[in-house]
C-alpha cells in the first residue's frame, strides 16, 4: 500500500505542471500567434484608413473656410473674390475629392479584410479546438489514473481493517468457539478473590495467630 501511495503522490504532484505545460504549448501559444497575425493585418489597414480619414477632415475644413470667404465677399456686393482665392479653392476641392477616393478604397480594403478574417476564422479555430479536446482527454485520463489509485488504496485499507476486526484470518488466532470458552477477565478476578477468602476462612487458627503477630509488630 505504501508503494501505491507514493505512486499516487507522484501523479498528483506532477499532474499540475504537466497539464500547464501542455496547455501553454498547444493552446495558449497558438491562440497568441493567431491573435498577433490578425492584429498585424488589421492594424496596418485600419491605421492607413484612419490616417486618410484625417486627411479628408483636413481638406473639408480648408474647403469650407475658403468657400465661406468667397461667399462673404459676394454677399457684400462690393469686391468679388480674387482669382487667386478661386484657384486655391479649386485646388483644395480637388485634393478633398482625391482624399475621399483614397479613404473609400482603404475603408473597403479594411472591411473586406475583416469579413475574410471572420469567414476564414473557423479554419484557424479548428486546430485550436482539436488541441483543446486532446488536452481535456489527456487530463481526464490522468485524473482517472489517480482515482484508480485511490480506489486500490481504499480496497487495501478496508482489507487491513477487516483483518484486524476479524483476527481469525491472521496466523495464530484462536477460533470463535475457543474464544467463547475463555472466561472474561472480571470473572477470573472474582474467582481469585473468592479462593483467597476461602483459604483464610478454612484456617481460622492460623489467621488469628498471624493477626496477633501483626498487631504485636504494629
């Protein structure tokens, strides 16, 4: 039983680090790498789209400002906008239009990439799911081995207790019938006391003589 206990303790002690190592190697590392790839792809496109959107906002503000300046001059009915201001407005309107085209293209690429990653995600998740199932199977097998050891120890312990409760199974033990023939200890004590008292009463002269001698000594 001691050897089985040592085996059980070794299994329990090694189980935690072993399962942690398997989980990290086959599941966590894969998930981290998968996440890293997706982030690199998405962040690159998303960052580009975000920068182009800022360019659009920049030219929107500029064009709105130039249009307002020209409109205010026209409303005053006096001096109209100079050719330079009109050219500047046209240039910025062209830049704004181009910025919008580039931003739309980048946004479309980002959306397509996100859709593709979502649709193809199952293909990347499938190996991860298989690794998780294999891990749980391995962990379940190890736990079952531990419970088998516990069951064996329990059976042996019950056998030892049963042997002590029923010593007839042990070498040199007396049978149940022989056991019944042996008087209880308190009966033996009563018998000894009765015998001593009888011996004293059967020899009263000796008792008196001895008693007188004891009294004299006291």
